[in-house]
């Protein structure tokens, strides 16, 4: 069979259209226990981490175009499983206990953690001041969680 560029392109477009109809789990369940993160800790976490590590995901933009939307939902699902600030209570979050030093480690590596996300959403990057405030909180007060 002679596959011309035109045929391949038509099939690609057809498949892309079909992909849009596959339903996705873009749900924000209700936060079970809203931990009293003090301000501005909560504000900074919300800015940089909540899209993948909470039930307060902002599902706008790219999250609605397949196949990129598949990647987004998958990232959010695995992010929530690893760490979920909406369930962060009594030392438990998502799958179970996550030591604050792991969170500090990720914060210290800035945009290296999930760099694709930061290309797409540069506003989510923490400033030096915000980063330091989070590091301080997780090494002092956050330790008791
Ligand atoms: C684009 C989505 C996304 C964002 C934004 C994001 N993460 Fe993650 N994070 C993930 C995913 C997915 C995983 C699980 C797989 C992995 O480790 O890559 C994860 C894993 C983690 C882990 C567990 C690592 C381990 O060793 O167990 C920590 C801690 C973490 N993230 C902290 C953060 C913090 C703190 C922020 C905000 C500064 C943040 N993440 C922002 C997606 C994200």
C-alpha cells in the first residue's frame, strides 16, 4: 500500500479527534481534612505543589486536549498518591507517612522536580524568599507532622 503524507496526516487528525472522546478522571474530591497550614506556607504550597499534590488541582488549559490531558491526569494521580496535602494530617498523606525531609529535598531542587510542568506553567516557580520560607517551616514546625 502506498501511504502518502496526506493519508497519514488524515488518519492522525482522525485519531486526535477520537482521542478527545475518551473520558478522564478529572475530579477534585473534597479535602478530607484541611490541615491548618499557616499562611503564607499554604499560599506557597498552593502555588507550586497543589496542582499535583492536593484535591485543589487547577484543571484548565492543556488538561483538556488529548493526548496531553492523559499525561496531566496521570501525573496528578501519581502525584496525589505520593503526597497529598489535602489529606495531610497526623503525619499521614496520600499513601502514608512522608518524612518532611523528602519534601524539603524536592523544594531545594526547585524546578527540577517535574520540569515539564514548569515549562508549561512558569508562574508556579517559587521565588527565593518563598522557597526559604517553606524550607524553614518544614524543618521546624513541619517536623511534628
Ligand atoms: C506536575 C505535577 C507535580 C507538581 C507541580 C509537584 N509534584 Fe511532587 N510529585 C509529582 C509526581 C508525579 C510524583 C511521584 C513520582 C515521582 O516521584 O516523580 C511526585 C513526588 C513527590 C514527592 C515524593 C518523593 C519521594 O521521594 O517519595 C515529594 C516529596 C514531592 N513530590 C514534593 C513536591 C513539592 C514539595 C512540590 C511543590 C514545590 C511538588 N512536589 C510539585 C508531581 C508533581
